[in-house]
């Protein structure tokens, strides 16, 4: 998996009226309506060093977040777990992850990566430095 687990935060990446990527590291992943409807969505990316991986995008009822979609313990898909205010729970062994920071709050396993996330004009944008979207054909 790319990078080192840690705090990437959820902060503004551009003027809220901007609907285009400010940098090549930003990705328009889905509509806010779709995310609210589903609660969690998953998207594949390709890191030039580590290869393909998934990022989960979550709606906790108040905000959109993006973290690595795999639990570091046994690679459970976090997007299949229950989402509660500010956290997602791994569906395999109930590890609890902070959606803003990726920190494993109950210390059951290692922290995961969090990605800057922003809602612009009802679209969910995620910043994934140095990577590209992987879309299956």
C-alpha cells in the first residue's frame, strides 16, 4: 500500500466554486447524492511503486471522508462495514477507524491512510498525490 499511515486530514483543496481539478492529484469520484444514498463507495487507484489499491469514500451523515479501503489487520473491505459518526467499523473483526485521520481508535490493528476530501458543487473530490485512477474495462 502506498505511503505511510498517518494524518492527511480533511481540508479544503480549492475555492468551493471550482468544479475542475486544481491539480492532477485531485479526482472527482462521485456525486454527493450517490454517496449519501450508499453510505460508502470504493474506487481503485494505481500507485506507481505499490500498484493497485482501493480508496473507500464514506458519508457519516455530516461529512464526506476518504481512507484506504482495506483494514490493515486482515484486509477486510472497510466500505462493507457500518459507518457511524466520524468512524467506520471493519466488518471482519470490528476494528474502529477514524474517518478523518485513518487512526485505529481501539488499537486493534495499525492505522490506515486518510486522504484529503472535499465536496464542491455536490461532487466529492479526493486528493491522491502521485497516483492515477484505475478503471476496469
